[in-house]
C-alpha cells in the first residue's frame, strides 16, 4: 500500500489544517505536497476536538473543502482517516473514557460521519484509532471487514494498538478469512523515549512491534510525530520523555551524519526512517511550506550502510546500562 521507495515516501498529516493552521497556509502546504508528487493524506474523525470550541469535524471537513477547490486532487490521493477515539456526548468521564470505541454500532456510525464530512463515498484507508477493551476484538475485526465488503473502505489499519492486540486481530481476521489490518501507525522517531514513559492511549513502535511487522507480509509500518514538533531543529523543544543520555548520544550521531552530508538533522531522521532495514513511513506534521520543503528534500537523501549502522547503534550501550 505504501512504498518507502516512491518519489515522496511520506504521508502528510492533516491534523491542524483549517483550525490550528489557517486556511491559506493549509492550502499552500497541501498544494505543494500534491505538486511534489505526494499522494497520501492522513486525518481522523476527532481532529482537533481537544481544542476549545472545536468539534472534531475540522480536519476531515477541511480536506473536503480542498478537494472541492482542486479538481482531480481526490482521485490522485490516498485518503486515510481514523475512528474510535472521537468523544461521544452520550458517554461520561472525559477522554479517554468518553471515546466512541470500536463496537459494530460505533464503527458504522463513525464511518458514516467521516464519509459525510469528507464528501466521499469511500475512504482508501481506515484506521481503528485506539484500542477498545470494552468491545470483543472479534466484533471489531468483523465490523471493520464489513465496511470493506460494503465498498465504503479500501483497506484497514490500526493505530495505537499494542502488539498483543494487533497479533490477535490478525489471527481473527485470518481465521474468518476477512480483510485485516494492513497498516499500523504508532508513535515513532529516531530518539527513544525514557523507559517507562506513559503516553496515555498512544503506543510507541518498539523493536518487537517492528520485528513483527517486518515478518508480516503486506503490513506497512507508519510513524507519527517523527520530528517531535521541531525538536531536531530546536533542541530546547526535545520533550521530557526523550531527554536522556541515550538521546544525547543519538543526537550527536544525527548531527555527525548531517554535517557529513551537508543536510539538516530533520532530513537525516526522515532518511533514516525510510532507509533502515525495517522502514517506517513518516507521517509528517507541518504547518508551513518551508517546513514541508525541508522534508521533501529528504526524499532524495540516501544514507549509506555505514551511516545507517552508526545511527542504529548510537546510544545502545547507554540505553542498556
């Protein structure tokens, strides 16, 4: 579904468009991504419901507006959205207790809402956004597969699922002989979080998860927050969860490779993600064309075996100490 060797091996995340990022800037980024050959857009049915005055409709509805204003763009793009994490007014307790979940009725209602907001008859890729411990996994797997059978969805993925849940979902889909998850989107970047960090409902793609996906034919790994909100360019922005001796060693390695190649640390990180033995497709979060241009330049960057090995091994001893 997603080939890291395509001209633009990145996904453009649409989370802030039309809300946190103004209309003109959002259009400019989307237009440039399209012009450069980018073909995969990522959104969700709850972006950006956590902002004051927002509903969760914003990102999907904005993409629909851009598609209306850009004839032919919809047919060129792979559009991915997510369901399961939108707040349900009928449920109480605040996030994440109020999430719509992944029951059959919730899934059906959610896809109908997404299609309406997107102004579409189908989406190319649909993610189960978070795990739902209250719903039997076989119900979720079967309900999602029904959307594919109904022609409403092209392919299925999951995000923020742990390895136990993902592998169980794959077994259920195989047993039922129905479409299963062919894309897995997790938090992933070059820096490694401090052991024991709690990201709430978010799941980090660790070695075990990536090893499992590497062995699962036809299942693509994607990583969101690959650039840690600008932390590689401005080190004071490195989140507390990633501040460690291990991170310091890995940042030195990134800077060394960047200096050798005459490129930015951001570009090295993106090239490492798609050039490693187990590629992880970056889901970019940018708000300005200049940021996108820096990322696009990384698409042509090829790290040699020595550089990839150095980056992979950096900080290992410190991390294991």
